[in-house]
C-alpha cells in the first residue's frame, strides 16, 4: 500500500467516525495510526504503528465490558449500614456473557460488519499474506481504534464506553445491510437510499432512530403479502432503531432489504405459467430467495378407475402465512403435470392471487 491509502482514510473520515460513534477532535494522525500496521510504518517514514494503541484498547475493552455487566446485573447497596451487594447473574453466567463479547471472533465480526478493515494500512509482507483475513488482525484493529479514541478524548470513559457499545452492536447483524441495500438498489435501478438518523430524547433503550427512504422510479406495480398491499410507484419508508447511529441504520436497511427481497421474488414469480412453475421455484431457490421447495407426490384411482397424481408443494419460508395448509396442491393425470400444478398453486399463494387453474378432485 502507498500513502494514497492514507488519503483514503482522511477522505472517508466522516464515514469512519460515524461507524465508531466518535469524532476525532484535531488529532487526525491518531485516526490514521489506529489503522497502521507495523509493516506499513516500517516501509514508510513518518508513520507510527497501532500496536501501543491496541494494547491500551485491549485493556479498555475488558474494563468497559466489566462495567457494562455491573450496570446491567448488579443491585447496589442503598445504605452503608447493613446491605449486601447482589448480582442477578452468578460468576459463571457473567463470565459467559463477557466471553461472548470480548473474544477474537466477536471483535473481528464487528470490524467486518462495519467494513473498517477496508482502511487497514498494510506493508508488502502483510499484503502478500492477506492478513486482513486473519481474525486476530481485525480484533487488534477493534482494540487499536478504542485506544486511539481514549488518547484523543483524554481518556473520557463515557465516550470510550459509547464507542465500544456502538461497535459491539454489530454482533446483532450477520451482514452489512447498509452496503447490501445500496447494492440491491443498484441492481434494481432504484435511486440510492436516503438515510436520516435522529437521536431520541426519551428513554434509555435504543436511543437512535433511523429512517431510510427508497424512491421507486418504475411504473406503478403492486403486490399482496398477507393483508399488506405494496405500491411501488412512490416512496417507501422504513424505520430502524439502535444503540448507535450505525446500528439504527443497519436495522432500517435490513427492513428495506427484506422488502426488496419480496419485491425481487414477486418480479420472478409473476412470470410463472402453469407450465413453467417448477422451473420458476427452482430459479428462486438458486438465487437463494427461498429454501429448496419440496414436491411430494402420491397416486390413487378416481371414481372411474383412472390413476390421479396428487402433489403437495412445501416451502419453509411461508409456513406461518395464513392459508398455507391449503396452498400448493395440484391434482393431474400425470406426475409431472401434478408437480407443475402444485408449484403454480404455491406461486399464486405467494403472490396473493387466485389460481383459476387449480383442480379439485
């Protein structure tokens, strides 16, 4: 890497600060140092690595978590006469909770969700060994960032605690939904999402709220999921909450993505015909929109002695929908036709439309 990558950090300073819930006062070199690996500092004059910051951060992360456990589960004596100190959790339970937050995999996951490893300054040996794939390297980065915040804030514990909790909030997410939402909008030709974050001034639970708006510029399209009709000719708004700005954005983005996934499913499913329904479900499965459909068939004679195939289609994602037990049923005189009939009936159920091709024996 070159010093151009240092400029990349500074150019994205605002985005980085939002992710870590901290604005550096004037020490921009500290921000750069937090991302500087020893190999980069050795190859470029005038740079300091993040190892000492990481050492400080390592201790602070444990302290913040210990204080968090104390605040969450302790009953503090109200007087100094005859009261004992109590905890709602025993030692083993508290240790287990702490270990779930303060471990190499957890801290590395938080860095992954925030895409902060994109800003790592690596020397040639680090690049050759692809060290960013190493959990310990990403864990060290988490701790170095906390160390840099401590130094820049003059060891303001409340601020250090706020940033730790903000980054730990990423443990609630399995992917960076904000990035995924931008990518999904690009794929669908939708205007980039607009995020607005607000701080709530009441209550201590989930203090941040985020509103994300999607502007659908396509022609008016609608579909029915249960009792909700989505009109895609206007702006759709999704709200999220979190203990930090980035957590609230991720929550809102996830809800928007869930909506877009339904939209993508609908775009594919509405092209299905009674003759191509099985293929359509398979396409949805291959695109990972649904789990693998099950088509269970049986054969029995009708009143005239003709063999009739009955097929039932099962898709896990829709088990909780009203009417699911009566959906995805097909009866035909050949096995392949019964499969198509059942698959088409399930597609009609997903789309919330009447299946005029459905047979009842």
